[in-house]
C-alpha cells in the first residue's frame, strides 16, 4: 500500500481519515510548519545552485531535519490524544501496537 496515489480518496480503502477532525489552531500550526520546511528546502536548492559552501548547506539540512522531527512529534501527539484514545475507548486495542510502530519509525 505504500507509495500509492489514491485517485478517489472518498471511496478508496487505502485512505484513512481521522474520526475527529483536527481543530483549526492545530491545523494552522501544522500547515505553517510545513510551509516553513518547504521554504527551507527551496532555500537549500538555491544554495546548491549558487554553489554555496557545503557546511552552510549542511547547517540548513540539519535545520530542516529538526523541523521535520518536531512536525512529526506534533502529529504523533495529536494521534495519541485523539485517534488512539478514541479507538481504545471503542475496544480496539490493536491501535496501541500501531502507535508503537509509529513511534519507532519517528525516532
């Protein structure tokens, strides 16, 4: 299922959606972080085009990695507080194993 591009997400079984939508503030924060990272990546591309010093590029790469890690932790926190809690409350404890696997992937 990885790397699939869904043509019709509303009818596709490969696409999952949150039961409880993200609140407006959380969504705004995540979108802002994502846009900032996209800008940083664009900046790295320009640095390459300008033949900038390798150390300067690596500093920017480290900044993007840190920002992406923080983004992932914010999404994980939201997942644990909403999706995982809701599914456990419905008796689906398999979600705990899924959450542990996601935590392992993020480290």
